[in-house]
C-alpha cells in the first residue's frame, strides 16, 4: 500500500513528469528458481501437488496403467496392454462386435465371454451420466437425471445376477459413481460397505473410496478417507484434497487409522499442505511407513521450497517467491544484500537438517536412484559441491543417459562444476556447453550458470550467456525470460530489476568490460559449432548498439573525442532509427526537433538556430567538440559558452538530449545508476559553462539569463532532486518548488529575449 501511495503521488506531481505509471512487477513462480522436477524423478503422479505459490495445479492424471494392469490379469495375460487400453478407453460401445480388429475384443468373443462384453458396453453407455447437472429443472437435464436413475436400477440388478466377482465389483463402482452424481449418499455408503470395503485395495477400491469420502458427513472420518485416497490414487487425490479438514485436531483423524501405513498417509496430507518447513511431518511419515510411496515426493517438495528460499535470492537477488517473513521484513523498503545473504545461510542450515534426515533412512531406501538424486540436490543446496559431484559420478554409471533423471543430475553437475572452479578459471567447459544446449529452454538454469561466471569474475562470458537467452519481442525490445537485481541496489521500487543483457551491462559493466565483450564477439562470432551459434546468435547483431553503448559511456566520462570515435563506427541508418528521440510531437502531429544547443524549455524567444543538422549522438558530440575548440579563439566567447552550457544542461534528466547519457527514461530507477549519475541529476557541467558565459558576458540582460540558468543548476544541486530517493516528505514540498521554478522561468524568458536581441553572430562564428 505504501508503494502504491507513493506511485499515485508521483503521477500527480509536475516535478516528476517523466515517471511512468505503476505497472507490471515480476513475482510468484515467475521469479522462483527450481532445478528439481517431479517429472524427471519419476514422480509424475504427484505433480498436481508440485510446490508453487499458486496453491496446487489441477490436472488430469488418469490411472490408466493400474486399470489396464487389472484387465491384463483378467485376460490371463494373453492380450497386449496396448490393445486393452484401446478397447477400454478409445473404442465406442457400438463397435464392440466380432468384426473388430482389436485383440481384446477378439479374445472375449473367442472365449464367448458375454458377461464381460456386456459389462464393457454398459460401462461405456454410462459415461454421459457421470457429471453434475447445473439446473435439474431444465427439461433436457431433468430427462437425463431420470435416465440416470434407470441406469442405476439396471446396474444394481446386474450386481445381483452376475457371477464373476471382478465384474461385480466393477458394476458396484459404476453404481457408486452414478449415485454420487445423483446425490444419493446412502446408496454410495451401502454399496461401498457391501461390495468394496472388505475387498482388495486396488484401483477400483480407491476410486470407490473417493466417492465414499464425498458421502461422509463426519469431518474426521471424511478426512481419514480422503488421506487414504490422496496417498494411493493419482487420479482422485487432487479432487479429494479439499475433503481433508485441516482445522480439526489431527488426533481426531488418526483414531480412524487401522495401521501405521494409514497413519502415515494422514501425515502425508499434512506435509503436502504445509508451505513452511514440513520436516516434522516428513520424519513422522518415515517413522510410521518408511516405504510410503509419497515420501520421496514430500522430500522433493521440501527441496523445491529450499530452492526458492536459497536459489531465488542467490541468483536473482529477489526475495523468495514464497517464504516466512516478519511484519518488519514485509514492510521494509530498504534493499540489503547482506540481509539476503544472511537469510540464505539460515536456509542452508535447514537444508542440512533435511539432508541429515535422508542419511538416517535404511540403505534399502536411500540407495534407490530417486533418493540418491534427492540427496545430491540437498548437497548442492548446502553448498557441498564436492560431495554432490562425488555422488553424481557414482550415480552416472548406473543411469541410462536417455532417461529424464540423467538430465536432472547432469544439470546439477554443471552447477557444481562451475561453483568449484577458481575465479581465475571460471568458464563453460565443453561438457557444460552440451548441457546448456540440451536445456536452453530452461532459462533460469542457463541464467544461473551465467550468474556463477559473473560472481567468479568472468563477466564477459556471463554477458554472452545472458544474451544467448534473449527472446525477441517485437522490433524494439528483447528479454531473457528471467529478471534479476544487482547487489548495489538500495531500495525496492517498481523498476528495480533487469530483464535483458544490454540494460544490465549498461550500468553494471565498466566501459573496459564492454569493450572486451565487443572484442570477444568479433573474434568468435563466426565460429560454426552449435554452442557458438547459440551463444552469439543474438548478440552478434548488436555490435552497433554496443558501439553506441561504449560511446555513451565515454560521454558519461566527458571524454568526447573517444566517444566520437565509437559513434563514427556506426552507419547513418543506425542513427536514423533513433531520430524520433530528438523530436517532440505537437498537437497537430508535427515533429519539432529539439536541438540541445538552442532549444530551452524556459524561453521560446531564444536565438534563432543558425545551424541545421541531423540530430543524433554523433552529430551532437561532434558539434560540442567543435564549440569547445572554437571558444578558445573566438571573440564572443559568452555566446559559445552559453551554447555549450545549454547542451550539457539538455544532456541531463531535465533536458531534451538525455539520450546522450541514457538509453531510456523508463529505467530511471534501476540501481545502481551509471557513473555520471550526479552530473545527470545536477547539471554541474552546465553550471560550469554558464558561469564562463557569465564571466565573458557584456550585456546586463544576458547576464540575467546566465544567472537564472546558473540558479537552475544550483537549485538542482541544492535540493538534490533525485527521483530514486523520492519520498512523501519531498512531495509535500512540491508546491513550493514549483513556485520557485515558475519564477526562474519568468526571468529566463526576459534573458532569452535579451539574448535574441543582442547576439547576432556572424556566419563565420
């Protein structure tokens, strides 16, 4: 709320007209780093409960394999599973006949198994009734409900008549499901108790138990049923999760459990629900049922939390996407790299506790591949890179390279390898190059490798990695799909992050480092190996923009001749694309080009322009150099000193040539700022040359203009109007500041008129 208030205040102040409106800010899973995935660890059936800031992801995870396995046994293992899957899930009931090419249907007809054929046809004909009706009073829906009632009666009769016990259970399940949609809880309970409850706990049992849980009115008993479904049915666990009552005492639920396995399942649900540290629930599950199949997923969720708590701030310097924070931290607007690092260290200590728990598991459990990978990930999170690599080398020999789990350990190996390199040798090895190419769509993983290079001092390769991530978005903007902050940031704001390589090196890299990037591109961008093609594919086309950047950096240092050297490397076509920056569009759509030497916002009666030239960084720099040389020899020094002062003033935040020092005003509060920030905000060079103009002035009215411009510069320096440190107290002074500026403008108007009247430079000047 505090940030929103400040943003509203900013929009209402004429002093800060360049500030953009509040808008998008990266958050949630978009900023969260996650390198360990359920699908790659073979834990796909639990992926509905993957760790996320958005509660849980719903999805259709069908338990076709378990059902097909039952039918495979039913067919005495004589029918291919693929044929069974096709018959059960694809072929419509009206195509069940002797002419079918399906091997399961052929098998049933050859055995003259009329009961099974009839069951399959009946089950398929029931599918339209397995849904809720929104308005039972609507005529068509009312008829459907009536038909469903008739189908239920028919199925109940089948249960009585049929001899095959397996089919009897399946008919019972059909009725239970139809009764659920018919809102007949008593029928659900009676059929479950009679035909399902005391039978084998297979997929039919847990499908039926799902509806039994829905029919239960007692909160504790319903939660008990729900816990057993969640632990054992991939298809139903997400849908039944809400039926577990987290508000009641867990002991009320536990009293219904018949054994340790069922008790463990109750703790499983508690662990899945917990967004803070859940180790206590994980330990309880292991204590009661160490072979519980959800246990590795619970540990994975804990690892995903730790990745958010440790890796999100480590690589991006954002706070974790989801974490426990105190009220003081929540409302603290001060960015502190030290605080972030301290939090990371605390969370690494918790990661060690989770790792220690894994070490206590029986060898038969922790030696399984999935557990070894979880152990590797925890070693990485505790910064035990050597231990992780040792485990990886051992496990690599036992994992086929085409498996997803191999890709999981391969990524961690790359991260650990670079982390262990000394700063003098931080680099991407040939092996890691292949890992990057294989995982180039995993933007955060590749970015993390670049970040490790940068932290180790290899800033050139880091920038090239960031550039390699670039996604083109339209003609003028390209991002990486990742956003991050700098260590030197000071406060939180709505634009305190970076999202592409160029805006980052613009302020975080030195001029010399950018020159090294250019040299690297020129020497290597013609290489044809796959990794080089990826690495340089985007940035090699940015050479002109990088020349522009180096030239701009020299402008920031006020080394004009060196700046011009780089600007001269650029074709006119490049500068033509930037022409729009120099023109102000009036109400009629006409573009008025803002010559920084002659155009002042404070007097429209200024001297008429004697020189017309295309406005861009190259021409303005060349003209500024020309005037600085000319002022040494001409008689009317005050004239040229004033023009030079105008140019320097217009090259500040408040002028019409701010693009000489910056690449966009929308990123004004991305910290840290370029090295010339003080000059950009306070116009000290402009003041210097206005003073020289004043010293050489011979007309009193012109001296007024010089004094007013000097006063403007001094006023900026005095109050240090820095929008990045803007606060409410400064806003309250806005009216007073506006009045002073209005006064200055009035004097400047008088002085501008005098300048126009007295100065008529000769053509040679």
